[in-house]
C-alpha cells in the first residue's frame, strides 16, 4: 500500500487507508505501507514531493518486503506514480486535480493532470471511492469503464453506533470535521454561521481538526482522538459538510453511522453519501442556504427525528465488510490474471 497520508492521518484519505489496511490484515493479508512518514528525514513533507522521491525508493521497498501487488492512493494529497513497479498495480482515485484546479488560487494544479493521467494509465485497475469521481476519471482522464471500479469507503460500524443518542440526550450543537481550506468550504460555513448565531444564539458550532480566533457561537477543538470525535458527533444534533467537492465524504458517512443527520452541500462525493431528506439535507453551496438548512434541523424536532431514523436505517451502507470483500476479490483476480467485475 502506498499513500502519502497514513499514520497519523491528516485527513479522510489517511483514515481510509488506515481502516482498509487493518481490515485486509484481519482478513489474513500481509500488508506493508509506504507513506509520507517514511521520507520525512529527507525533508520531503508534501505529497507531490513524496511522489517524486518514489522512483528512488519504491523498487527497493518492494523487493525488501516481497510485495506481489501494489495499491497506490492518488489524487490531491495522494501519490503520483511515474513508472511501472513490476507487480500488478491498483490505483485508487480519491478525488482529482481536475476538480482541484477549478478552485480559486488552485489553477496551477492543472499542470499535474498529465502526471495524474499517467498514474491511471499504469494501473491494471482503477478504483474510485464514489460514482461521482468515477465519472470524472472516465470522462476527463480517459480510463475506460472496463478498467474502472467503484468501491465506496467503509469502516467498522459498532464504535459509531455505540455513540448514537436519542434527541433528548443531544445538545444543540453542530459539528464540522475538516480543514480551513477552500475545498472544505470553511469560508461558506463561517459566513453561514453568523446568520445561524444571530437567529439561534444558543446553538454552538464545534470545529474539529483545526483552531482559529475566538468567534461567537464557535468552539475550536483542534485534533481529537477517534473516540473523542465519535463521542462529540454522537451527542450533537447535527453534522455539517460544506465542501465544494469531496472524493467520498467520510466525515458525513461517519456522522450518519452515529445517527447524526448531515447538512451537506450538493456536491461531488457528498451527494453519493447523504440522501436528501432521508439522512440529511443537500444544500447549494451558498451561505444563506447552508444557514437555513442548519436552522431547519436544529429547530424542527419532527424533521430531526425523521432524519435520525433515516440515519439508523442507512448506516449499514458504510460497513467495512463490503469494502474489504471487494478489495480481496479484486486482488485475487489481478494475481490470477482473471477479469474482475
């Protein structure tokens, strides 16, 4: 397994790789991981720099560990592979530089599209973590559907289900798990929260993953342990995901697994996770509409109960058992020379 983000995880990609690695090991596979932490001593901290050091390190790493199949996680924050590794290759598309380069100030990332396309071309199989990303990989990068699979992210459900609380046990809190960057939509939520706070001063926005200056109605928690994060989400009335796009929307899926409805932007990745009016609300990426969606769930008990029930019904969609089984079948097919369907 090759991923720049792994342990400790920085974002959803690192959490996903960690869960997948652990599940495959429990299934009996020997899994080694080459990640950004393996090259920190050389001063290479970013994913693109990590990708360019790979040709000098990967072959020796494969030989030393007896690797007979390579699984690379690509996309922004992921790995670019420039040459064949000599073993069957699976490449997971989390999200893409094509999506990223449309963001304000990110236009230069268009230069990375040919390198990303090269990575997909080298792969024996490309896996996308959502149907939205799969469509882009096929349309923009030219990966034929015959070589492309959709395997959504999964995780063990029990720890999240254990944190599910009934409405009287939940506080009037909204949780954001993310980073303060443009893609994650922090600017949209910050503007929306001013409206929420003005209309419902008792509501609190709990921000997990980063800190910031003191603002009315907002509590910054920085990094929390997995257990602390699950507990906070499970006892809150609502989770919010204001991203302009996601590869999958792992934080939204984890909230649903905790029985916590999600107000999310109607964007790539999130619309495949959040079912509108069933497990949450899908909202245009406009601050006033995000605020209205948040206020609706916070103030309408019947709406919360409806969405809460929907989350409990839908949480099974995110079990790691299906993801692990799909990867095991894919690996077996590649190792035996069979076609994976």
